[in-house]
C-alpha cells in the first residue's frame, strides 16, 4: 500500500474525510514555499498536492496562473520541485505528496529520469491534467510500474461511456472536478456533487475527492459530507498572495481542515 492508500484507510477508520491542499512549488520563492509546505501537515492537511509550475497552464485560473508565473520568475524548475520534496521528506515521511501539473516539463526531463528522481525524492503520486487515458503508455503505466499512484480527473462532462476509460488505470484516488471550466471559477454545490461522487466511486472502487470551487470552511464542510475528501488550492494561494505571511496562510488552512474533518 502507498502512503496515499494508508492515509485513506486511517481516515476511514477514524470516520473522517481527507483534506487535500494544493500549493505551487516555488511560489513566491523557494524558501517561502518550503516553509508553507512544511507547515501544512501541522495545519491539518492529509495530502499535499504540489504544483509543478508551467508556462501554459491551460486548466488553471488566474490565481494559480499567477502563482506559477511567480515561481518560474524566481527560478523554480522541475528539478527544483523534486528537491523541495526531498527536503520536505527530511522531516516528514508520512504525509503523501502528489505532484500536479502538465506533461511537457516531465517529457523534457525524460520520463524514465523523472520517475526515478520522483521516487527517490519521496513523491507518492502524479496528476498530469493534459494526458488522457489514450496516452497511458506515455506516463501512467510507467509511473504505476515505478510504484507511484497515477490519479485521474473526472468532470461533470465525464459520461457513462467515458468513465470506465478514465478510471481504468487510476490508483490512489479519483479527483472529481466539481465545476466546468478552470480552477477558482465557480462554487461547488454538495447537492449536485453527491450523485457524481457515488457514480465515480462505484465505477472506480477508489476514494473520490472533490476540488475546484471550494474556498471557505463552510464550503469544505458541505462537500466533505458527500465525498471522501476535499481539495482547496486557489483560495490558499490567494490568501498567501494577499497577506504575504506563511503563518496567517496556515491559520486559514487550519480552518479549512477543521471544517473538512468535522463529522
């Protein structure tokens, strides 16, 4: 079992839902980003999604786009992302880390090289939003062979014919994108999310976490009542952008985590 599997098993035994945070590696600089990532588990984060900055983030809204631009301007690279994970692992060998981003930087490094370095650094899973199931041989299958979970996105437009293909080689969990469009664009609603979560869970046999459109403790609590986990990204990045302080950002994260964990 992976760290991701272990985390969901533990939370299930405790009757709790997972709180998953997304932050951008290197935003606004390496030192601040590392301080934030190191503080996330203490703020109640169960799984960390770490963004790999890229110049053409087609699925991301303006908040995450700005974060990626700041990280790139500060010199963050894919090797720098892996180095952040290695440094994080010096103090935390339990919290799962999922790298999230786009295929181009991985392809540029070389899939075999990337996977070897990711495993060595302590990465647990990958979400690569621009590789569809038809391209599983590119990265998904090699990643799984290397021991990494490969996590797929399902959306409101993933119909009954498409869903089996999406979940076929998925492991760890399925990430349900609760709204159509880009990150941070609209609010998720539990009533519409619940039947989709049930449908995806039945098809995949995996935990289903819900992201996009969750920005407040109230929203996190509502979605946690119908899903196995909640993902918040844009709201956390926006908070850091606004206040410029890691401690205040972690306080905001803790409020979201508490709301997710409440039963």
